[in-house]
């Protein structure tokens, strides 16, 4: 039961990944792409958690922590970059 | 037995929320609408999946890491979403045509978002 559920969980997460990749490729503005990358990071974290659940091991939980920290730092730095390029701070 | 049932319930709930958030990212017409649809739903789905993994693997050293990841996701996801949407507004990303209000327009008098909406009215 758990095995079937984790296999279908990978399928559903892959469908979500495809939707986010569409927004990453075709997003009209740059913040759209940043949101898509942030969501893709979340999906990858969920994939690692499901994989740990399927294998019954816990060696990838450090990867979950590192990936969440990296995603947060990347999002914040990208937001700072976007805001500094705007019209408010040019004067 | 009960841990297996809890694992299945948490996993199904998490997958539902993540898929719904990504559908919102795919379908919504605006950066702010996409942010609004995606960030909260995806964070809740991730927390549910981490809870399922925590219940399935049991109380051990893994449990602390799962709780830590849950707390970190709850702390960082709203901050990141707020920063990106604020940067998008400062950058001058247009609101959708059918947006009815722009509460930030009084604080950014140089911005063109409010002017566009007012001209369309």
C-alpha cells in the first residue's frame, strides 16, 4: 500500500514539476520565473522526503535541510537583485 | 496500523496541496495571483509530506530533522513570497486587467500600476 502510494506520489510530483517548468520557460516577467524556481525547489524537497519514506532510510534528510536553506537564500538574493534594478532606487 | 493510516492520509493531503499550488502557478493570470496561489498551498503540501515521512520513519534522530525542516519551511516560505512580490511591485510589473484595488499605490507615488488601473476605469 505504501509502496503503491509512493510510486503514484512520484508521478503526481512529476506532473507538478512539468507545470512549474512551463511557467519557468514561458513566464512573461522575471518574477514569474523566480516563483517557478522557488516552487521547483519545494517539489524537489517533497520528492526527497517521499524517497526517504519509500526506502525507509533517513540519510537524505540532511539534503532536505541544505536544499531548503539554499532555496531560501537564492530567493532572497534574487528578490534583492530585482528590487535594486527597479525604478525606485535609481534616483 | 495507525501510523500507516496517518502516513497515507498525510501523504495524500500533501500531494493534493502541491498539485493544486502548481495548477495555480500554471493557470493564474498575474504574478501576484500566482504568488498568492502557489506559496501558501505548496508550503502546506510540503509540511504534510514531511509529516507523513516523520510518522512513517518513527521517532528517532530523523524526527528532529523532520521537525526542523517543517519549522524552517513555515518560517522561510512567507518571507520569500513577500520579498518576491514586493520586488515585482517595485519593478513595475503590471497588475491584471480585472484587478479592483491597489493598496500600495499611495506609498509609491511614482508607480504606474495605479495609473493604469485608473485609466482603464
